């Protein structure tokens, strides 16, 4: 394989603060690599260095003579009043028919292309930037958070494109499902180094957890040995007959300390605890023939759905269909056009949206903001714990909000909302800019919350974790769906597959891609089945182990046999899972 790009010992710092150092990796042809790392690890900075818009403090980058880099950056560069078509012409230099053919893959119709690029919604602007990059026909993509603001339909289209793409790419994404479906390798960036793993995100995280467990056991073994030696030293140090031996042990203890392995701190968020609200039995929300829109113009009509207290409702639909309009209407930020809705009397609502993040006081520090947001009955210890859950600890609590990254600001707003003890959370894309550890911890915590959650999110892992009900906005109406979220996604995938098949008139050139898609889908089905069986077997293993711990003097041959068989099933399941994910 030819080398497209090589980075050697890159380092970067801002204002004396180290962002990363010692980054060394190589990208060859046909490599599909997911780039992960905590917020602030320097992933976007690395991409800017690779494309020459920034320079590294030390290190070098070598780019192959045949390498054509396409960079999907987070920033936008539309000219005033420039149409979407004009933007694509300027960025690509290609003929209109070529532009329109590729833009159609992302549902950018003639009507959309005629509109001002800057007037399009966030999701449509992301499709526009994707089209501009693909028109340059690069053989190495650099995609920085391509899934932000993409609706599910476009996300699935992009996934299908990337799965069949013959070149190489590096993708920064906090969408675990997206990385799992598109990337075959993983590059994990931290402040001190990077690690390139020849397996997808699921296989890498399993490997990382196993490695961490091994390192922790090694350090624990050192601790035990040092403690034993130190006890001898403390006991006999003052005795002349044992002093020489004690000094020898002190030297051994010091040498052992040098062998201790420094373990980089875990992502940090393992669980989030949300203060409970008063448990209610009635309907949290009822809508009656509600019509929503702007300036009296209807966008969505016939909105008739109820939400029981404690439900977690996902609001689904294509970009521009009215998800955010519905959310802002229900929170009182937009007037309704007609009809009515009613929250349960006395309901306290906490709202999260991009405008909330943008309106933060840059001069206020993190700790003061969280204390101000917290309910009066929330103790200081709970505030500090919530801050720590969202990775704000010690000196970080003193930081002014103005120096925080986009992901840090989003985490801060979420932490403040959770401390405010509302009855209802209304969340508009709460996971944008969050790493997937935070996203999954938040989804799990909200799922356990005894109050109500209404949310719009394009993150499939988050939605799958949280949603107990679905409301879909489609063709100007909002309807409750009866299936699970996974069933909804599967149905949408089938529809898109059929659309592609119809559009290409069943030509044989699409059969290979379709077969690959079906194989991938069957593989994902097998993985989900194995994961479910592993969960059941591990739960049974714990039950049996707990039984033997409580009944140490008894001998139960049947249970011993079952425990042995259960452990074997777990071992086989983990091997099968790794084989399917590598």
C-alpha cells in the first residue's frame, strides 16, 4: 500500500498550555480510520495542521506526491448572498451537471441549490460542505464532526457512501454508531501521545479496557509488595540488628516505585446522577390540534399527542421539518399558530439548546455558574460531584466560561440543567460536541431520571439508550410512532435502500454495494444478539458467584457445573464478538 500521509512527533501548545505532543502515525491507501479522544485533546487542531492552516510547534508532516486531501472543516466560508450552487461552483470549479449529479446524492435539489447558502439550516449546510469536498475527488478525506446536525436520512446516505468509498479517510466523530459502521481502524489522541489500533471502535474500546485492567492489577501487585516491605521497615528500622536489612528494603521500595506504570486517567465520566424530582402520575404534556410555525405561517399542523409523566420522548424527522420549532413552541420561546398545549400544573421545565450555550456569560467562572444554576436544596457536595461527573474538577472550576471549548460549554450547560431539579427536560441536540463517553453516560442517567424528557437528537446511540416513545414530524404533521427506535431506524434504512434501488433502476452496478450493505446489516444483527446473550450470561455468572460467596461451606455440584458452563459461554461470546468487530 502506498503511503498518503505521515506525521512524525507532532506537538502543539497554546499560551503555554500543552495540547498534544509525540503524535506519530501513518495513513496509507484504503485505510478508514476513526479519530477519537477527549474534548480538548486537539483533534481539530491536528486536522488544521495536516491541511496547513496551522503549524505544529515541533515535528514534521510528509504528504505523498499523489495525495489529494479533502478537508471537511467545522467553519463555514460562504460569501454574502451566494447561492448554494454558486458556492459549489467556486469551491470545486466543476461543471453544473457534475455538481448537480453529486449534490442529488445528499438530496440537494434544484430548489435548495438556488437558495442562499447562508440561509440554509445547519443540516443542509453540512450536506453542502460535504458535496463541495467530494467534488474535489480527494483520495484522503479529513472529516471533522461530519455527523453534527445531519438528519438520520442523510447520515445513513453518508454512511453508505463511506462504506463503498475506495480511498482513505480520517474521521473525527463523537458518534459511536457512525464510527462503528464506517471505520475499520481507530486513532486515539491524548495530550501525551496517540495510539493507532488496527480494529474498529468497539474492538478498540474492549482492548483498551482490558489493557487498563491489566495495568491496574500490575500496580496493585506493586502496592501489596511495597506495603509488606514498608511494614517490616517501620517495625525493625530502629533495631540495630535489623537496620541493614531495613535499609536494603527501602532501596527496593524506591526501585519498585520506578517500575510503577502511569495510567492515563479514564475518560472520567462513568456515571451521572440526576437529582430526582417529585414523582407524578398524570400526563406531563397534552397537545390539542396544535399548529406551529413562524410569523403566523404554519409549518406543522394537526399535532395531537400526549406525553405521560416519566416518558422519554424522541422527536424525529428530517432537517427543516420543524423539530426545533416544536421544541421552542413547547418551551414558550415561540408563539403557537393555533390549537393548544398544556403542561401539568406546576411543572418546572429545563431547556437546552444552542442559543442557551451561546448566551453564557464569558466572565462568569465554572463553579459560580453551577452553584447559581443548582436548586436551592442541592448541597455543595452534590454540585461538586456533578461538576466532576462532567469533568470540571479543582482548578477547572475557577476557569472563566470564555476560555471553554464548544464541548466544554455544552457540558457545563447540561451540568447546570441537571442540578436545577426540573420536572421536565426539553433538549435540542444535547450531544453535539460531546464525546461518546459523556453522551452515553448522559443517556443512561436521563433514562433513570424519574421525570419527563422530550428531546431531538441525531445521535443513534443516545436515542436508543433513552427513548421510550417516538414522535415523528413528517409532511407537515406530527404523529406518535408505536415501534422502538431501532425498529424505526431499520425501517428507514429499508426505505432508503429501496429508493436507491429504484433510482438506479435495478442496475447490476449497484448489486455489489447492496450485497455489502446486507452483509454488514446481518453482521450488526449477529453482534446485537451476542451482546444480549453476553449480558444475560454475565448476570447469571454474578448470581452464581454471589451464591458461593454467601454459602462457602456448601457444595452444589449442579451450580458449580452451571458456573463453569456460563464462564465458557462468556469466553466464547467475547471471542465471537471480537471476531465480528475486527
